[in-house]
C-alpha cells in the first residue's frame, strides 16, 4: 500500500511479534518493546496501531484471567485516563517529530528504570486517578500506559495483577483511540496498519503459550529490559540529531 512499503511492514510485523511474545512470556512488553523501534522505522506506526495491538493482547489476557478479575477502584484510573489522554494528544498535535521521539525514549527509559525498583504507594481513589492521568499522557504519546498503574497494583497476586491491568487496557485503549480520533490523529491508514499487524499479535501470543514453561522468564525479562534501554538510547540519539539539524 502507498502509505507503507512491504519491507517496513515486514519489519514492523516482526517487532510486534517480538513484543507480543515478550508480553505473553513475562506479562508486559508489547508497547515498551515495540513503540521505540516502530517510531525509528516509521513514526506513523505510533501510537494508534500499537494501541490497537495492545487492545487485542489485553483482551486475550482478560479472557484467560477473567476468573481472577477484581475491578475495585479501576474506574477512577479510567476517569483520569481522559484528561491525561487529551494532554498526550496535545503533545502529539503540536510537538515536532524529534521532540516526540525524545518523549517516547524518555517514557521507555522511565519504564525500564522503574521495573528495577519496588515502589509502594497506597491504592485509593486519588492515587488511581493520578495513575490514570499519567497513563493517559504516556499512552497517547507512546502507547505505553501500563507503568503508572502497574506500580500501584504490584501487591496483587499474579493472576489478579494480569486481570486488572488487562481490563484497564481494554477500556483505556478505547478511550485513547476515541481521543486520538477527536483530535484528528486516527486516519483510515492507521486502521489498515492495525489490521495488518494484528496477525503478529496473535502469533506472538500463541508462540508464548507454547514456550511459557520452557524459557527462563527472569533471563527473558532482563533481555527485554536491555533491548528496551538500547532502543530508547538509539531513538534519543536519532531525535537529537534531527533536532540539531532542524
């Protein structure tokens, strides 16, 4: 298609597959892995197509973990997602591409750094609302809305944690896409790109299911964080070069 060449589409599909595989194995990773790499090869792939892919894998996870679902308080995070989403969308509309690249690199680097620390915070209406705002900003810029809420919910057992994040992502992804549509950042090409990348999401999830008991998840997690850190560094350098040239 005119808006993406076959080589870029194949590379993007491989990146989404890697992200979906990682998320299936260790519980996170699709957007954190995919967003900086996709932005490097073709900025139009971030955020809308990544959000659509994230919605799909969240729905798959929710169906698997639905018996562990507890929705307590998540509505406050979803309410916060709305103003945060508009703030993120405003940056997408008004900021130059190089600044957006730096913003995405910063979000990815922050997610990597925070993953090494166990931060405890009280879970209440206010903290959930603030987490929702931050999630909206990060999610609408880079499709990476998970870290703020993941920090709050870290005390839950693994099935409840995955179920809570998944139901949040299902609804917050819809909120994000509606906001992006309102501000004119979702076009028909983004719909086609999302549809073309979806098979990689399902394939990655399927392969992860086959490998989940055969791989060292801690080593996979470490390798994922290293990859994310390197991609954030490359995107930072690329964006700084573009910024200085402009």
